[in-house]
C-alpha cells in the first residue's frame, strides 16, 4: 500500500435514499443492453441546418457520440457542443443560444420560472440516458462496501439522524495501517450536476463537510483518488481508472452487497435534454430528426458505448410524445 501523503494532483423530485434502496435489494445482476424493441432510425432526405447543445460536461460526452452518428447520416448538418456545466443548460435554451440544453441534475425552480416568464409555457425535459454514480476509493483500500448512513457520515457537515461524523478508515472497519488513516473526501463544486444530485439524494440536502476537496472536473477527481489512498469520492462509473475501485452498497449488517453493475443500483441519475417545445407548434424538422435519432436504437447504442445506461422502449415512447413525435419511425 502506498504511504499516506498529501495529494499532489489538483485535486423529477428528489427521492429519499431509503426508498431507492428497497428496490435495489430486490434486483438481480444483469448486463446492460439496448432494448431490442427500440426503433431503427430511418434517414430522411435533404436535411440541413445547425444544432447547438450547451451544458453538462457529463452528458456532453454521449451528446458528442450522438452528434457524430447524426452527422454521418446528414453531412450538411452542423452540430456544436459547448461544455459549460449544468448551470447553463436551461438559461442557454431560454435565451435562444442553445437548441438543446444538457442537464445532469434536476431543473431548479428559478430556472423554470425564468423560462416560463419568457415563453408562457414550461421547458420540456427529456431523459435519453442515465449515469451510474460510483463511490470510488483507492484500489488498495481494504474496504469493499459502504452503507448509506456511512456515506452521509463521511460527506455531510452535519450527518444528523443520530449519526456522527466518520473521520478515519478504521471507523469503517479497516485495520492495520489503515485504521488511523484519515478519510479525505473528494468532490466537485456546488454548481455541478453530480454534486447537486449526491447532496440531495444521499445527504438529504445537508451541506457538505467544509474540508471536502473540490475538483475542477470528473477526471481530476478520479485522479485525486488514484493519487491519494486516503480518498473517497463520487463520480460516474465511466471515469474509472485502474488505480481506483467502486464500493458496493450494503443496507444492513450482513446484508447482500449491491454493486454498481447490479440492476437497481440506487445511485443512477438521469441525464437530460432540455427542449423549447411550444405546445401549439411542431418542432423544426432538424430538431425532430435529431431527437428521433437520440431515442432510437442507434442513439441508445451510443449511450452504452459512452459508458452510460440506456433507456427502455417505453421511456423512449414517453419522451417522443412529450415533444410531439407521434410515431416511432
């Protein structure tokens, strides 16, 4: 095991964690696969124009694969992706700067209100992909499981609910040289989708501990965990590197661990596209076709290639209906 040294690398409603964990205990492990009943996208003739997507760096990864596939079908279509964070997703659609917003957290009330004040109707929120959030530790860490209460006790400034702050790995059962090793919490920033999601779901809205290390992006967060064995952090599974490992959840002493590859794993957040859909008008054809592609079998295969979780056919049907696309083809 590496010695414990300070890190030298820079470093539609919220549900309770308990409610989600009930479903997780009933799930069986299975391979993530694209729903075979999703439609095959049908190319149309003469499509031209441009699309601009602005927002979350997480969903921008899969958006880039959608854009690549769509441009191969339509060479005359221009697609631009601006990675500026979830905080800009709805405002950019509201201002007209973005065709679509890329959001990796719940829309906030003030964002929706600003949109409604301008247009007189609400923004449409589609969920074309999901992201499993891993709790990563260093690969040499002897801990392999963690409970929701332990996570809250590690990351919350005030764990509450009769819990006390966990400061060392020994308090989680580690022995030997790990027993007195301090836990170093790694996070992002208060404006990032993953941190907002984790704060609401795991911490119940409580503030993060004051000494949690902020990281510029998901990659630097994982690198920080890889560089300092004391670290623990939350980030999408797709960012895994060989030096880190994800922890499984346990919900009661002696319970069956539920790992991130298990169907029903609770920390799976929606990745969303924000659409300005006037309920009295059709979307421009280029927007309709792009959304059809995203919600097709090809689009969902891109989701899997990007390391995320695809949606099922019934969810695709609901998303299409939300933007007035009446047929699957």
